[in-house]
């Protein structure tokens, strides 16, 4: 599951955090349900809202260990469906962040919806919400495509309308925000009305469900109703980064660890693998089975050899062997969700966790304080200003140095870095190579 939260003035997260701060004396107190490895926590930090995530809840102990590594704080290892009113009210939270299990609603699952045991946690929160003496001012929820058609969503909408929340629903993909990952997800944002004037606008649940509009834009045009022939134009208009931006510079022996075993490919007659090139600007979403022998529709594979060959013959799987297809690494998948997974968890655990990772930010999150007061230089001290590194300067000239080059050599090269024939000759000797900067949060 992916939560798209951006540090921009018109983003869902930033807008609601601003409104919540204005209505709660400027301090936001969040409870994070189904917290995973903390994507929503990262999103809250990057929103720059004044406040804190005061508690998080998840039953997955591996995810909780990663969460503690990321934030230095243990989530509460307890089933959401076992939380009592007292368990929740003691935190005096004014914002809930909810990312419930997606399996009850996925197209590849049994689609048991509210009958699925994994839906019990969400249904419990829906049931407990009107019983709270002071319900949260704001609620964020994300889930997979098809949740918008579910009985669970209908029950949630019914409850929210009855206790006077106004709602906004969206279906959005990271592609709309420049991230090369085609992962359509459902988002709900709810705000509790507070004054009598607002209460006059109460909409009955049946009326809302009948006329509800699920937005497919925020803030850019929708990717859902695109002409396949115009896909490249859409990707251009969204300013989508190439996959190269997120890929590691793996050595030959490291690549071998991630190569798709030949037997997996040879047994897949006429199956159309989603093969991507490093220069492509879209890959499919990753599932829990990615990296295992269950490779059908579990995620994209990277072509590492014969990059000019793209006329694939899926009726002859052996013809794909010389492409040396490999899996994305856990770190690359984490980058595609815009933050690296810093954990000692095993690779299998990493892949399982990353299928549910929550997307905290994109490049626009780096929009920070810019109202500089140059008449008071001391006001700049807390900005932690630094120099560009030699490697960064080299990348800005589009041909970065290998990390083994000394800093002095880097600086010397950067001083004379113009794309002349002499410089290209020098670069070929000293080890320049084409690369892309890692995106960091």
C-alpha cells in the first residue's frame, strides 16, 4: 500500500496538517494504526507540522523492529481489534493515520471484504469511533484499488457521515507525482465538522454513497483515462524520473545475486513479463511474492544486457535468457517508495515489508524554509548549510565520478568540467561513468 504525501502547499497531507494545526492550537497529536515500518510517520515529519506521532500500533514484530530502528520508538505490538476505548482515549489524539491490510480487497485475493479476518481491525476502529468522548479531528486512510467498492468502505463512510465528518476520496498513482511506479491506491481524508454552521451541511450516508465522487487528480491530470498511444506524453507531462534515479550501481558479482533463475523464465511460456530498462520511467507495483518463484505479476524485472533489444518473444522464453533479467533489490524498491530501508532484517523480510510500504514524500518534500534574512546572518545557522560534494558537482555536470576517486582529484576535475573533447578524454582515464543521483529523504 502506498500513501502519497508531499511537502507542497496543495498536497493532501500538507493541507490537512495546516488546517489541523489552526484548529488545535497548533499542535498535532497522531495515532498511527497498522504502522508497518513507519511511512506515515515519515510523511508527518516531512509535512513540517508541529506535533508528533504519539503512538503506533502493529502486530508484525519484524515491521515493528524496523519502525524502532527508524524512529527509536517501539510500536505497540497489539491487534487493533483488541484496543479498548480507554487504550485510545488516553492519548488525546486529534489525528488518526490508518493503513489497514489490503488483502481483503485485492484483485488477486479471495475478495472476502468484511468477512476476511484481516478486516477485523478496521471494522473495530469504525465501531469504536462514535463511542469516543472526543473523536479525532482528522482521519487519513489508504488502501488498494477496489477498496472504494468494498463493504468495509461503505461501513466507514456510513459511520463518518453519521458522526458529522466531511470527506474527500481519491484514487492516485505515484506517476502523477513524478515517481516511476505505477501503483494506483485509494485515499480517504475526513475532517470532523465542529460548529453549527458546518453542521447544517450534514449529508446522509445514503446520499453521499449515491453521489460520491472519487477524485482522480491531485493536483495533476488523471493517469487513469489515458490513451495507451499517448503514455509517453503523459509521463512527460508528469515529469517522471527514470528508473536509473533509483537503481544501485551493482558490481557484477552483486548483480548475480538478483538475476532471475533461468528455470523461472523457461517455465513461463507465453507469459508477458513486465520487463523494464534502466532508462524507462515506469515499473509495476511490487507484491509480497516478488523475488521468489512466484514471479507472475509480482513486479517488474530489469533488463541488464542487450539494452537495445526490446522486441521480446514471449512464446520462446529461452530468447529472454541473454537479457540477464534481474529483480529490483530491496533498497531499490524502498527508493521507489522514496525512502531507503535502513534495517538488518533479512532480504525476505525486507521484500515482505516493502510490499506494504507507505510512500512519505517525493522530491518536492525538500521545499523548506526559504524566507531568508541576510541582514541577520545568525538566522541562517539553524539551516545547516553545507557545500555541494565533489561527486554532487560532477553529477550536476551529468557525468559523476566513481566513489573510489580521491576528493582532490574530484575537485580538480570539477574546476575544469566542460564537455570538451579534452575533458572527455580525461574522464575516460580517471573513471567517470554515467549515473544518476540517489534520491534521499
